C-alpha cells in the first residue's frame, strides 16, 4: 500500500459486492429462498465480521492456513476507522528477557490485574503468543518507536511488574491497524464495505451464516458461510455520552450471538479508563502516566499515594479510576457534576518529550479542551473504555464458541484473558493473537465441512426485510435519539464506577421502559439508500439488549471485584463469586443468569495490593 492509498482505491481494488460471491444452491434451497422472498444465497467459506486488528489477522491467518478458501471481511466502515485505531499507549508482550521478564510473569500480572476472574491456562497461552505476535508485526514493517540500538521500544504501563508495553509513539493502535490492513491487502483479502451485521443464523446446532445490510443501498441479504468469525469489537458505547470508543462500538456481534443462543460472559465487567477528557470522554492515553505524568487534586497533591502507594499513577486502571472518582466525590476535584475533574500534569516532561512520544494526546488536548499539555495540565475524568465481557469462547486454542462454525475474536470475545479488569496494553495483543487463532480455527473447520441448509438464514433475512418495511413508515427520529441519550446517562449514573442494588434496580426498570419505547419506534425515512437513521436504530436495539444483560449480571454479582465496585458489597467474595457470569436469552427475549467456574491453575487468589 502506498501513501496515496485512498478510500476510492480501496473500494476499487479490494472491495466486492454480495452479488460477486459464489452462489451454490440446490433446487430445494432455491425454492426455500424464493418462497421467503430473499433471493439467492450468496456463499463464501469464511465470513469475518469486523475489520479491526482481530478481523484482519483472522482473515490473513485463514488464507495462510488454506489459500483455497474464499475469505470475506465485512466492515461497517473503513478499516482505518476501526476501534483498534483508537488504542494509543502500546501493545503488551515479552520481547526482552534480559531484565528478568517472562511469559509467566506477564501471565501473573494479567491474572492479578483481572482480580483473579481470569482463566489462567488460556492467559498463559496468550502471554506466550503475545511476544511473538509483536515480533511478527515488526517483521511486517510496523514502524515501532526504536531504542538507540534499533530494537522495539517499550514503556512502563499500569499493573505491570516489568517494562513490556511496546509502542509507536502514542498512536500504536492506529499503526497496528494500518500494518494489519497492509498485510491483508497483500494477501488478497476481499471486503464487503459499508455492511452491517443484523443477525447470525444458527440451525440444527450449527452456524449457517449471517444476515447483512448494505448501508449504501439498503439491501438486506443472507450470506451463507461454512464458518463465521465475530470480531465486531466491544459494547461500551452503551454509555453513549461518556466513552472513549468510536460510534461504531455498539456490540453488534455480541448482541447477535446472544440472540443466537451463545452465552454473554462477564457482561457486567466494563472498564473505565482513568483519563478521558472532561467533555465527551475521548482518551488521554495511559502512556502519559507511563512516561511519568502526575495525577493532581485541587490541593496540588499526587493523591495516588493514598490508593496505590507502590505503583502510584501506574496502578491498574480500576484502582486509578476509583481513586479519581473518590477524590471528586470527597470534594478534592474541580468543577461540578459531569464537568468535575482532576488534573493530569505532564509539564515536567518537557516539550521535546511530549512532542516526540505523546503527539496524539497533545493534539487531542488542544482539540477538545483547548489545552496544550506542554504549558498546562489536562483536565481529566474516567471514561467507559473497554468490554472485558463478551461472547463466551469454549477454548483458547481455536476461539470456537459452543456453536460449531461460529468463532469469536478480540474485544467481542471472552475467553477469559482479562477477567474483571484489563491491563493497559493487553487489548492490542488480544486482538492480534486471538484474531490469528480464530482465523486458523475457522479455516480448519471450513476445510472439512459443508454448508448448512440455510433455512434459518433465509427466515431471518425475511424477518429483517419485513422489519425494515414495517419500521420505516413514519415517526420521529428525535424519540430514538432521546432514548439513546437517556440510556447513556442512566448507565453512567446507576452502573458506572460505583454501583448499589438500589441503583441497579432503578436502572433495570428504566431500561425495560426504554426497551418498550424502542419497540414501538418508527423511522421517518423509508428510502433504503444510505438510511443512516435505520442504521442507528439497529445499533440502539443492540445496545439496549446488551445494557439489560450487563445490568442483570451486575445485580447478581453481589461483591466487588476489579471494575465491578458494589458499595453495598465492598469486599471480594471468592467463596460465592469466583466464577464467570453467563447471561443467556431465549426466543422471547427473556434473559437468564448462569455461572461458570473460573479456570485456576498456578496462581491461587490472594489479596490484591499495589
């Protein structure tokens, strides 16, 4: 890919339409499709939903494992606009063993950081593959920041006992995404651009494919596949008004999997990044603290000495986020309400250091707060950032779900590496490692199986086509946006950093009301072409569904663990809750709670101190 590579060139060289996919139907299948009014069933061997780091690595891995497979990546937007691009600080992995670091130590830091709600065997395997994954990115030409000797540069990060967060200035995710995209294009990966996932079809115990909507034309069509990989990212946009994630992070894959009968694991475990800008929550990277930034209250104190004295500003994210909110609640912050904040001071680092190693957050500070980090401290407050919960994955070795043919990767998946709190730098490693594994798993499965019958797939497609016709018959979009705003505000107030049963009960009631209002919504625009209101309507439905699941799990987890802080149950309760929450949903939409044991091998739970 050259510097002149544009969206136009991408569309011309790498993108296809559904009509370009092979149609492979028997006479009976053609009759079923015709009866449902959905047209022919487009087919491909592997359908990957999502074009971030996980989806792109899955596509390349699948093609490398079996070049004869037809692999297609589905994307709501340009891959260069994925959530992967918004990760800033670095990518964790042991690449330098000279100072006592090891895969096992990386694993222990991750298990402890996740407050022991971590499947340890899976996490050790992840840590063993994270370092080689970074070296593979380096081999592919990723422009890492470099030491004087030319080695990949690393910086300290929160909750880590060794320096292993490898980085490219403070644009690491952006550069990872572009490196993975370059590699995907080099391997001839094909893309269905501007398509959104509506549902995945599961029939007779196996995945048949997915229902997609072309955002540009409005066409709703089935794509039959031998294997589907869900790499759609997280769901923290449910907090809408205060999150660091892009507008596309609406949990489409997690919601579709839940509707298809896959458990939603650890739904309540949502991470609040300690440092988002006050207005909107856009991220100020943890690298700012990794490079030596100070957190200050309104008395000018580095208050982290009272919360994590050994680690200070480099405590795990859940501890630092709670510390900031506590300072604000107890009157040691600045401002009022959602405008309240503390300070992140980088001035002592000097202009040269900030310009060279932290250029992106300097730009963000100027853009959102009109503050130059070189001259003034940044005003910050925690922001909803990452989904530790996600689609339940059976085994780390292939990232397969309980449904044959359906795989998950990256933030959409929960295997569980991060437990109750993710360490900074582990997300990009998770994306590239689990993406590659899911691609290999999907390729192995697709190479030795046939297509499903497609009946459920055609039925779902017909339902979505009817839903579009029935929904776009008048209405007021302002009602939909009001529901979305209220959802975000209610989640922040009642299922934010501090939670209680009364707050969660109130939230459950409010979400049920919002869902009822959503179910009778009508979209005013009946034109299928670029009907972005309908796109947002679909996304809002997914977010409400996931918010209800997260609220249910948060209500049932009557303890405090990692990012889940219950003020009415302030202690961690290993006797009753050292287990994963598992939310499932039946055909009527009713959700139920279940539990799954945590995989504990080498590291026995102990008190978490920093």
